[in-house]
C-alpha cells in the first residue's frame, strides 16, 4: 500500500478548503433567503445564484483539499473531462435541491426530497472527482467509510436546505454557513479516509493534467467568482415594494369642489 498524505502543504489546504465551503454556503443561503422573499423572474435568478454558489463552494472545497493530496511512489494526474463533469454534477444536483425548496408548497416534503437528492449528488461529485485521479497503481475504497461519507453528505445537504427555509438574519446565516462548511469538509475527509492505493511502480507517463496545470487555475477562478458574487450580494439592496404599490395603497383625498 502506498502512503497517502492528505495535507502535503500542512494546514494550508484544509483551512482554505473549509473557507471555500463556508463562503459558498453563506452566499447560497443568503441568496435563497432573498429568493423566498420575491417571486417570478427575481426568485428564479436568486435561486440560480444560490445553486451556483453552493455547488461552486462544494466543488472548490473538494479540489482545494486535493491540492494537498499525495501518494508516495507515484505522481498524480487528473482526467480533465471527468473533473469538469464532477463540477457540472455539483451545480445540477444543488440546483435541483434549491429549486425544489424554492418552489414547493409542501416544504417538509421538499426538504426531505431536496436534502436526499442534493446529498447523493454531493457524494457523486466527490467520487467522480476521485475517479478522475490517474496514478501508477490501483485505488480501493472501504465500503463502511464510503457509506458514512454519503450519510454525512445527505445530512449536511438537508441541514443546509432547512437553514435556507428557517434562518433569516445575517448573523444566523453566517453561523449556519460555518457549520455547513465543517459538515462538507467532514464528508470529504471521511471519503478520503476510505481510500487505499496499491502502488505499482512504472516508468510510463500518466495521462491527464497535473494539479497545477488544471485544478489550481480552475479552483482560483471559481474562488474568485465566489468572492465577487458575495460582494455583489452584500452590496445589492433587498427587494423593496415598488413605489407604485405604495401609492396604490393610499387613500386618495377627493379634489376640492370648484368655487361657484
């Protein structure tokens, strides 16, 4: 068995990956709160932003953590199409969960269905990302730890959607996002503990891209998107009633009668 190192850069990648997950969760929850207070096209746009933020945060968390992953005795490459597919899966499944909660009238049922769908999708994203690994050897998984990681993903996703429905104040959203970041990070590292690698030394070149050629630039780009979108949401004013609506609600005073 090859020795696996999950933090080749020390605490840098675990802390940074946790920050990415927390920022994505905070932005997604805030956008969902905004969405539930609006309707029509505005609700749809806020939900799209929420889904992209949470999906991007989860994916970036995973691959920032993978920047610190190494296996003794072999180089590591990443299959580009599979890596991009994992990003697409993250966006789609989080979107499905967020839109389920955003538009369903039966919120309890939507919470259960959305949490299960999103949690399984997050787990799928993680293991698709792991399937993109290319190294000299074979990768095996501990079924028990894989199951535990999937359960954590489902519970974390359900908790995130519950928070989106029930938490309104910015301070509570911030606290919930920190908890969500911890849950997503726990799911990732539990899944990584399930990994075992049997190294087979070889002089042949590995296919795929190195972490610095592909993963690092993409993670930086998506991280920048999270920060810029966070700034936009923080600076954008909350929806207000249209002035025409306020005028319509007033009682008109009758015009004075003309003098005889």
